[in-house]
């Protein structure tokens, strides 16, 4: 299934990421896909820092482009943030322990298309794009039924207007099969 939302600026994108945070738990994998500059790292950073703030102070969240993976904690939740842009071989995913982490931690993967056959079927894909007017489009794609309920809660938050930044195009949030 899939659903799409248009966001007028980075602030709305961050607000959507914060709303999504409330539905995330260990064993969830977010697959952040899009061109350079679309906001993949910004969304990952917003999620990590928002979750950490719930348990104290948020730490600096650099892009893991060169380290491939950074790990964080938010209370009892372990969070893995990985950027696979510079991945050389799929064997590196095993060496990093990424496939195991997908069972026990919240995993945020930038450039997931580099995972090939190891791409998890139960992940939530966030396909991001940005146009010349700085309007962002975020398309959610999933096959695991758990995401239908989780995204319904997020869209409910959007429809009740509890996001910090004004109205979003909520009509675009109805799932398209």
C-alpha cells in the first residue's frame, strides 16, 4: 500500500517526523529514500532527537555517511541510523550487524536501495522528493499490515491539526493501493 503527503517546508516535514515517532518501536525499520537534499538525514535526525528528548537530552546526530552506522539510545529503545550510500558490498551489512538490529532496534536506513535482496519486507519506505519551490512530497509505501494502523494514527494526528505547523494537505493521506 502507499499514501502520499505534500509538505510546504522543512518545518512541516519535521512535524510529520515527530508525529511518526509516537508510533515507532523496537523492530521497526524506516527506509528513507530520495535524492541528495530531499531531507533523509533531517528526518532521521528529527526522529532520533525527538525520541531522545522524551528521556532526557537529545544528542548531536551527524550523518553516518562515512561511518555507515551510528547508534543511539532513547530510554530503553536502541536506535540505529545508517547511511548506505558508500556501501561497497552486501557483506558489510552483515559485518555491521544491521540485519540483526532490525529485529531488536528501531532502524533508520538512508539509501535503502543499496540493500538489494536484504531489503526488509516489513519496513516502511519513505520516498522523499523536493521541488524548486522547496515543496516536499513524502510517499509512504508498505506491505506489512502493522504500518496501516501506525500510519492511521499519524494521519489522525494530522487531521485533528495537532501538528505544530499549520494545515497539511490531509486529503492526500488516504491510502492508495
